[in-house]
């Protein structure tokens, strides 16, 4: 419900919440018991995330709050309703798909089968390549920026 998790986040504080969100992906937030580690336990940032970058996100969410971001998840069912007229549509533009092997989405039930055994190719007939990056989670552009930039550059320079 709107306001509930925002209230829990407010009790914890934006700095703690943001650093947890950036370093503990995938995030599962059971009501009343946010995050896996005790609130007094220090958070060590991963090598790909500087204190300066983390603080940038903290500053932004201190200004905006989390309601906008959370509303994306609150609206999942409505998004499916709005997109229903396009069920079965094909994405016909050339595409490359890159995912980290540690990304939660990649491990959702049925996802690997869909990606690697024809379902994805059927929905995206011009899919040229699927790249599964080893040792990478959800924030692939931050975790392996040089590799991601090369994949993107190589993809666009072929046209």
C-alpha cells in the first residue's frame, strides 16, 4: 500500500536504504524486516561503485523520495492490462541482449529456457546475439562498463 514501505524507508534513512539497494541485489523486502543485515552493520560498497556515486543516488532520493520508483512495481498489473493489445507482437528491429549470470531476472523460473531455447528468438526475430556475462549481476553497465560499451559499440557499428 502506498506509504507503508516509504515509512519503513524513512525510519532507516535514505543513505542506508540506497546503499542497501545498490549493494544487496536482488532486493527482497519483507514487511517489517527490510534488508538482510542488521542496521548497525557497515555496508561495504562493491568495487564497481564509489562512495561518490552512491552518495549521488542518496542525494537524489533525499530530494524525490522513493514513491515514484516504488509505483513502478505497484503498477505491474496495470502495465500488463495496458500492453494486452500488443500480446503476440514481434520486435522486428535488430537487437542484442546482454544479461549478467548473477541477475535475479535471469534466474526467474522459465527465463533461461525462454532466452536460450527459441522463445526469445520467436518474439524478437531479429535478435542477433544473447550475451550472458559471467560474474555480473543487475547493474551490468556499472559492473563492467568497458565490456558493455564495447558490446554496444560493436552492435551499432555493424550497421
